[in-house]
């Protein structure tokens, strides 16, 4: 995989993880 694919996936994963962590 190229960084062009990896970086958006990392950002998407971080946003998804933050959504789970901050929900009660």
C-alpha cells in the first residue's frame, strides 16, 4: 500500500476510535 492510501485510513481510524472512546 502507498502512503496515499495509508494516511486517509489512519485519519479515519483515529476519528472512529475517538468517537467510540468519547461516547458513554
